[in-house]
C-alpha cells in the first residue's frame, strides 16, 4: 500500500482543509517510479521503494515538500496555524541552524503566519532564495537577515500567484511576442492598419460583453470603446482609478465608488438553486489583496518580468478578489489591455482582440476561472436565503485560501491568446480588407450601389462562403439574378483564400 509523502502527508496528518493538490507524491511498493495522469489533469507520482522512509516526522515531510514539490503557499499557510508545527520548526532551526530547508520553513512560517522564532542565521550562512529562477517566474528580491532567506515571490503576503516555467511557458516567452506585435504593425500600411484596428476595437467591445451573454446598447458600447482607447495611461492601479473604470462599464444604477463593503457571491440562474458557484474573499481581505494585486500590475510597466505574465496575474487576481458587485469580468479583461499598453507590449492606439479570442475558447477560459473558484467555494460553509438575495458565511475564510494559487495555465492561456491575436485575428482582418477593396474596385466599374449597402452585401456573401442565400436575397431585390451571380463571382474570386481558411 502506498504511503503519502510531502504536502499530501502533512494534509492528512494535520487534517488540513485546503484546495486539493494537483500533484501528489507517494512512497510505492515497486522498484521503479511511476507517474499516473488522471483525466482531470491531476498527477500521482509513486516513488520507488527505498527512496524515502514510510515513517517520517513532520520536519522530514516538510523537507520533502520544499525540496521535491512545487511551492504551495496555501497548504503551508494552513499548516503553520498548528502550534506543534511551529514548535517542530523551532527545534529544527536549533538543531540545524544552517539548513536551507529549515530556514525556508522558518521564514515562510513567519511571513505567512506571523510566527516568531528564537533564531538568527549564523554569520557566513549562504542566502537561499524561496524560488529557483530556473523553474519559476520570480519577482523583486527582499532579504531576511534573520533567516538568510531571499524572498523573490510575486506580489506580497496578501496576494502571491505562482508561475512555473513549464515547457509551454518557456516556448511562448522565447517567441518574444512583444517584438512580434511591433513587427506585424510595422508591416501594414498606416491606412490599412487604421481600418483593421477600428474593426478590432469593435470586435473587442462586443466580445467582452458577449462572454457574459450581454449585448450592449450603442451608448454602453461607445463608453467601453472610449475606455479601451484610453488604456495604458500612466499611473498606479488605485481604488479610485478602478472605481472610475467600473463606472464606465456598468449601468449608472450599478456604479460603485469604493470596493465592496459586504460579502458577494456568484450564482448561475435556476429555480430554487440556492447554490453559490463562487464566494470571493471576505470584505476585510479585499483592500489588502487589491493593494498586492496593484503591486503585481506595476511589474508590467516597470519591466520586472514579462508584461503578459504580470498582466495575466494581476487581471485574473482582480476577478478572483471580485472587489465590486458588478463589472468585475469586463474590468479584468480591460485591465489586460491597460497593462499591456502601459508596458509598451501593445503599441499606443492598437488593441489586441483578447476578449474575442477568449470567446472563441470560452470553455478553456471558463475552466481557468472555475479551477480557482470551485475548490475554494467547496471549502466554505454558507447559506443562501430562499430568494438567493443574501448570503451567510458560517466558516472561516482565511487569507491563504484566496491569496495563493498557481497561475501557470492562466499565463500560458493569455500568452497564446496574444500570439493568435497577432498571427490570426489581425492578419485575418487585413486580408479581409484587402480582398474587400479589390472587390469594391471591380464592382464599382459597373454596379451603382451606395457604399454602405455594397459593404454589407459583400460581407453577407463572404459569410455565405461566396454565395447569397435565398433568405438574404431580399436584401438586393432590385438586382436581377444575373447581376447577383456576377457579384457572387467577383466576391468569391477575390475572397477565395480568405473563405477557404474558414470552411
């Protein structure tokens, strides 16, 4: 029978109520190591017999976790609430005062739980970093003389996402997408780029509402487009600024002038459902968490780390904190644009249709949001009234439950969206416009039709893969069948490659 190791063992030993591990280690009975991947993406690793002891102390399990596993601040935050664990760490520091893992454990217990230890690193003790830069995206460094530990985590105690340098992430970062964006823009003549960008603004505006199954009226759409055009202005991510943005993207009745002052929750509609799909952090955590989110957001413009990674962590951090009652989703997607333009990744005046790209991959986008919300909400004991109008939370909502999460897949997703926005969406719109211009020039030699109607007709035929459907025939009832066939032929010829890519 396999024996739990590391975090897995510590969770069982201290009965920790934490989000489930995505990767678990076990001591198996075989002579070789085995790895098993479940359909939900979780991984079980069984070490070969003899590679570890089946009977391990808390210190030994903590050493294994810090040495072999991905850093899990949520588990450690829950673990360090136990007095016995802190007593064991104190004894560990006394017995092995230069041990890198003892010092890391002591520092993290102090940082996460405010634990105090009668300890100071002996003179000459080599400093140890919490994160290995070969394996993780790291933040600015701060040193602790007491433990001879360097904290290079992202953000701060109130919000610290973890980003692993997976093969996928390394590959995307190596592409230097910022330079690719600049080259793509430079390769397009200014007038054509201006028209393409105009469409991308429209697409982004429609899509950010479309993700939430909303269709904005002309006034709301215009306000959001104006906000997109102003993205990237200098300045920190303050509460006042976020409130101003929130006011622009919601209806006047939903405008808020400070972060929320009561518990909110998300729930899908349904009769007698009374189930919360996500219970965000409690009120007392909102402001400190958002201040830490703001620090991560600043990394983008400061050049501390890749701007897309910084923007991804900050933008998803905002939607996880859910600082407002309404508009959080649109606000977090807008924040991506703001930080990318503020960092120079996106040129001034240009927008990448990230929401449109997310809408095309809505299942994946939703899964990333759910990967954070579902396991946390399942740990909260709550009660909704009969009309789902008020909520009563009856269990603790500690900081470690909300502040720490693995953002690797989130960053990979946003990087891939940026890549596809340039390689496919922008290129596709430019191709459409060039084919459109060629079509118009040829048709205008013999067809007398006002420009707006001609543009619509061309678009309808392109959407019909080169044909005008019987249902749409009434749009140009003044034309003969022969004329329609002639127009279809011109459109099909100039849009041949464009249509082929979409069939």
